[in-house]
C-alpha cells in the first residue's frame, strides 16, 4: 500500500509541509490535506493591510488556492475538519459535509494554527467583537465597516503587533480608535523607552491609548456593541477588535494525549516530530518552538516560523534530516510610519532570566546626515556583562530600521560578542546609513560601559 | 615632556584616531593633525550626490570642521603637508606656508588617503579630466558644469562604484554620459549575471555603456577635452571623469622604508600598527586590510573601514587593546534606482581562490507580493561545497536589497553554513519581505544543489 501522509490544516505550515513532501517523495506517497475552511496558503499577517485598504482584495492574500495545490499533486480537501485522533491506531476522525469518517495515516502533520484569546468578560460574544486570524475574520471586520449607519469608533483590546496594526487600519478607515491594554505601554515585549517611541508615533497618528487598564466589560445595547468599560472609563465603540494574542489550537491533539506546553502549543523536537510520537509532526501556530536564549519551549506564532517548520516537516517526511533550529524572538512590524524590530531578549526579560546585563540606547540616522530623506532611529543593545554576548536588541525608527535587525538576528549578534559586532564588515553608503551603522555605534557605547 | 602624537591626514581615519585618542588620553598627550588641504572629516562618498544636485552644499559633506576639532582639544594644522619621514629619529618633515620644519613624534599615525588612478594615456593631464577624491575635485566638476557654453556630454572611464555614481550624477545634470571600461560589464567585481542587472538599470536611466574597450586617448582640441578614443570608437566629451579606482597615497611612507602591499597600501597588523614599526600606525585608504576569506592583505578603500581603523588606532593610543578584524568585501551602493550589495567572494573570485563552489541565483520580492510598493531583487549565494560555508553573495534589487546584506555580512553568513542561514530567525512582516526572506530562499535552492 502507498504511504499515506495526512495533513491537518491548509495554511502556512501545513501547505509547506505538503508541498515539500510532495516534491521530495514524488509518487511514493499520497499527500492529503484536511482544511476546515475553504482557503489555503493565505497570509494572516496581511489582514490589517486589507482592512486598512492598502491591499485591495482578499484574493491578494491567497498565495496558492486549493486548485493550484491540487494541480501539484496534493489532495486538498476543504470543509474537512479533523475532530478527533487516535494516536495508537494511527487514524483521525474527519468531519465533512458528507459526514464523519476515520482516515488512517502513516504520518500525520498537525498544522491547526491558533485562535485569538477571548477574555472572559461580559459582552465578549457579541457581534462586532472580532478576532483577527482568518480571512473570514478580516471579511467580517470589513463587512462591519460597511454597516449603515457607518461605525464611527472602535476599540482594540490589547496592544500586540496585530492589535496595533489593526488600530492603524481602523484609523485609516476614519474611525476614532482607542487601544486599551493593562500594560503600561503598547508592545509590552519592548523595554519601556522603546515602547514609549511606539506610543508617541501612535498618538501622533491619531490613535488614542488607554494604558494600564484592563477591560472589564464589552458594553452592549440591544445586542450591539456600544462601548468598552475599563475601570472608571467607558469608551464608546461600534466595533471591538481582540488583540490579546493567540492560543494554539490543539484540543484534538491534547485529547489524544499529545504533550503541550506554553499557550497550549504542541511540544516538538527540532525535527518537528511531536515529542514521544515518531509518526506525528506539528508545525506553525499550533506548535511550540525552542527559544535559543531561554533554552526552553515557547509559543511565538509567526508566519515565518510556520513556513520554516512546514518545510522542515516536508523535508523529513521525504527522508532528509532537517531541523528547525529554534527562535531568538525576532519580530518586525511597521506601525504609524515607524519600523519596529526586535530580536533576542530585552533588558527587562534578560534580567528576569538572571542575566547581568548592560544596555545602551543610541539615537542614530537611517542615512548619511546630508542624504535626502534621512530619518532617525533608536537602537537599544543589551549584552551580558560576563560573556559580552547579546541577549538582544530592539530598534524603533524610520526607513531601514527593521531590516537593520538582520545584522543582529542571525547568529551575528546572539552568539557573537559586542566586540565582534562593532568591527564586523557591515556595508556603508550614504543612501543607507551613516558611516558607522547605528547598531555599531550602539555597540561602541556598550563597550564603553563594560 | 608630554607625549606627542602626530597624525598625518585630517579625514576619516586621521580624525577618528585623533578624536578617540584625545577622549581616551585627556591631557596626557598633544594630538596634532597635519592636513595638507583646508577641510577635515568630510564625506568623499557624498561627492557624487553633491555633483548630482541631491546634496545642496559642499559644507553638508563636512562632518566636523577644523575649528570644531580644535574646540575638542585637537591641534589641527591645515595647509600642512608631511613630505618626508625619518622612522629612526621618529620625526616628520612638514611643509606649510611658513616653510619646512621637522616635527618629532612619540607616535605617528599615517592617514594620508588614496588618489585616483590616472591611466598612462595621451590627454590625461588636460583640464576637465577629473578624479573624484577630495571636495576640491567635486568643486572642480561642478565648476566645469557651469562653463559657458555648458558642457553637453561626458565620459566616465572605468565602472567601479564611484564611476557609476558619477555617471548617474552627470545624467541628472543633463549631460549625455557614456561609461567606457575594458571589462565586459560594469562593476567587474560582481559576477556576470549580477553585473548584467546593473547594466540594464543604467541603460534604462539613459547612461550609455561601452564595455570591453580600453581607453586609448583623451582627445583634446585647443587644450580642451573634446572626446575619448577607445579602439575604433571616438566618443565626444566636454569633460571626463576617472573612475578607475584609487591607489594608496604612501610615497612618504615607502621612502621611509615602511612596508607596502597591494595598490601601494601600507601593511599593518590588526592593531593598525605598521608592520615592524611599533610607534607608527596607519589606517584608512592608505592602509591595507586583512581579507578574512583570502587571509591576505587587500586594499579596499572605504569610508567605513577608515572610520573603524581610525577608532582602533585611537583606542590603542589610549592604552586599550583594540583590533580591526579585517574585511570580507562588503559594499553597497545605489545606482539608477537599484540597490547593489555584495559581501564575501563572488563565484568567479571564489573559483580563482580554489574553492569548489555551488551557486544559486534567486529572484525574490522586497515585500510580501500583495503589499503596495513591492519590487524585485536578485540574490546570488555562493557557498563552498565541502564545508557549506559562504564565500559570498551579491544582491541587486529594489528597496531593502542593500540592507538585506546585513544578514550575510556579519559572521552570519561568512562563517556560518547555508544550513544555518536557511533556519536563522530573520524577521518577517509584509512591508519588509516575503515570508521567506529572499536570502533564505536562495539558501534553500543552494541546499538542493549540494
């Protein structure tokens, strides 16, 4: 009998695994994908830009449709949801419009993604309270924006990346938008002085911030969202977006006895095999990753990890010996004309982890001072005092701030000393940087403090 | 007696050394700089943008004037040229408007820069044949552009970075401009398929290319430049720019018995001490650097190296133990709306060095495919087949192509394997890259070929 590879979930990790396995195995296996929705390989990261009108059409966010995958020899079955698994008998229960059926596998790939965290507060289940995870979520927000009378104000609960991107999108759409978060500043994973830069850019763009306040209730009137209550504040809102982060969608896996860790993420080995289950693989937002600096599993659900993990699974299914090396907490976004980038541990995180760290914050320029279009950026470098290696760096600034992180993200910084960083042969030309790249300037300041 | 530090040359390396030593030593030493011209700390890299009109004023290119340096306690003496040195008696002969005088030193820093290579052909000494090295050179070109009748056509001889930047500047100024080079393509340090992309961008911008032709003569008429003859071609030209690269300005050092290497560059140790001369230091365009991949001295005169080497000298003068770690051949520029970046060895270079290499050329996108403003870029990765490490990579493309090199330049790539590169935790967000960064996509293709 032909080898049977079943894949649960048709987005980044699942379809990367499917495509890579299919290419590597040729006709030696059946590759079947169960997708509970109707689309495959879409960019959830693009949803805020679609809502904000920068991306015109939902289809723009779809990299490859089910039919395109089918043309590549992958048996994609949409509206097929896996509702149970039996890891001993090696089979999964699939629910489709035609009914329920057990399907046997030789290898099973779990790529079920994540779902927005819904706070346990009154009103959270009202219409016009939106998560931002699937294209359908995006479509629902856009639909609400077209309501008559048109909504005029919105609240975003939480100030992670997606929350802030959505806040900016809603401001673009003309809504008075407030971000409410219990943290003291937006993007709590940044150190305070960097978060402050983000807050300033947001305020300048017209986003209202209500920090240091947990939301107690989503106020509804006649079944419709009317506002958000946080302590003594009540903020009017015609729609509410949940930006509190996500939780791995791993119920089926957990019920079958698979191990899970932080945020319910399925625990895997570097090969992306589920720990203790040699024929079950997991990747993408439903799986954990090893943090190289913490040296423990974390849940950092990002499209780039999902694609890499899917590729690793596909390579391994095809007989290679690939490993996902873990993450160092790298992330970038653009919020209100500022590029925001981070890698490794911030100063506060690093201290929490027991590092004795030194830090330097440097204001630099994105180009040579005389070159047209020069802007500012702020680099913070954090290094361990003892081994001079870098727990991390956030960068906030204008054009080029985000890609500058690429100096630091790859073993470059994490794994190299500040001394290495300062002397490393980075490129310079007036349109791209001052003659000392700001990350190297920060390194020099840091050296002086060690 | 106070320690006496003499520095020859008041641009990047010299003034970095002076400033760093002054800060580190306080009042423990006299720091005297002899500069044969009248300006200090200027950006030669900015000259093409000044000539092209993107930078309005010559003063914009001056980072710090002699008076500003003096206010920091550095004794800057302009119009003072060092014309001889006596390494045994530890003194230099200084020529100034007041005459010649021997000046004793405890430490001597040579930062005399480089000068444009002038080909040995008829007409090369005519007026309107310009090198591009000092601000005076830039002023002379601008002056020539103001001639009456206005010049209408120009030839750039050579197609290195500065030559091409000048060609673009001259086109901006409305001149019909031709680049003539004996190489088959512009930027001969790039591999052919990458040079071809540069050639295409230049042609699209209106620059004419005459490749594969050495210039035999600069044709003059009545003492004025009239054209350039290259084989059977005669190209009319009202002015000619030399873009054949530079040679270290090291006559004084060589006459004093100091060792020199490629392009007459003064040979130094990683401390920037001149080899065999413990109290003489050299940095910047007059000095050699160790190429980490060749493991031999090279002459790669760039402002970023000059600043770093000057800083290393200054730190060492102040009693630290700093080293310049060498270069890996990193360089970036923007030519005709294309960003061009390289690090390490190209495929041809690597083969010449005896590496058995595999290469992959990948066309990628600068942003997510659906994100507004997405452009294309081409990444070539070259890796050693045996140890899987990267000799190098050139990148040619739109916005973000150049800074993407920062993934590869720092120990990251050179020193890491392709496997490391593919899995490394690079940042992704739709405004900045596709979900697989193009350099990682190139890595995946390379893996498939190994």
